[in-house]
């Protein structure tokens, strides 16, 4: 039987893309899902689809930039299932642009979602995981957390931060808390739709013609979760085979 079966898994950014694909894959493996995102209609449809296929899921409308909402998502998991085994910190934005365009509002948004949102998730689940003496935090970074790209300085900075947070969790987690940092390359999601600079959007969309399916990342997440408790998959980088950087 899979190590995923029966585990209570919180997924942020669950309404589309990597979050949605991960929810479907983990539900089929027997996980009890707690889905968080901003779009309630999408969450309802996902929950209903999972339940119709024999899975188990609840949802809460969650903006990860609001700490109280993230805390409520974690509380919903405890109330429904009595514990929290895994957090998949997936919510993220990628409004790329050259620095000299001074899109400071977009910089702030990326910092709020990509860094503070991850930290709010960690803060919401860590006390429960400590009480249980077990838990697993999976953070979605990016290949942009390993290499800096033109027009992506701030986005890359946020993903480097996620990588650092993941390593901090690993070092401080000891034998109780597992930490996994997953860094995808070009993946077919809604991420590119947040780019407001036309020239940058054109270049990124050309790169993303090689994008792989979101389920590729979902499989990586499932692989990390299904390891036995004494195995901690700390770092996974996956790209399309055609992606040069």
C-alpha cells in the first residue's frame, strides 16, 4: 500500500495548474485533501470531481497573503481529519519584467505570495506537526531558484528564498519534519498569464512552447510523499528535456 494512503494533505493554489494536478494524483493514491485557493467555483468543482471518483477532499477559500486565512485552512484540516501530515506550498505568481520598468507593485505581489505566503503556510502547520512528532512540508520553488534569468530578477529572488526556507526547515526539522524543495522548469500552467510586460510575455510564451504537463510535477510530489518516514527527498529539479537552462 502506498505511503500516501490516508495522509492528510493541504494544497495551496489548488484551483489550477500544479495544485489541481497534484490534488487529482494524491486523491487517487488515497490521500485526504484540504484544498486552498482564491477561486471558490474552481475549488468546488475540483472537490466534487475528486469525491465523485471516490476520493476525499474539503476546501477553504484561501488567499495565502492573508495569514488568518492560511491559519483557517490548517484549522479546517485538523477539524475534519484530526491531523496534518503534508503541506504542499504551491501558490505562486510570476509577473516577470525588466527591473528598469519599475513594476514595484508586481515586485510586492511576488514577495507577498511567493515568500510570505510560503512562510504563512509553514507557520500554520508547524505547531501541529511538532505535536504529532511527524510532518512533511513541500515547497514549490523553480529552476529560477537556481539560475537568474533576464527580466526575472525579483521572481528568481523569491524562488531562491523558497529554496533557503526549505533548507532551513530541513536543518531544524530533525527526525520529525521532512522538507522537500521542488524546482520545475517550463510547465503548462496559468503562471505565464500574470506577465504584464508584452515583450517579456512574448519571450516567455515562446519558451513555454516546450512546456511539460503539470502532472509531471504532481508525480514528483507524490514520489517525495510516498517515501518511508526515514527517507527525506530534499531537492528535486525537473525540466522539459528541451529546456536549455
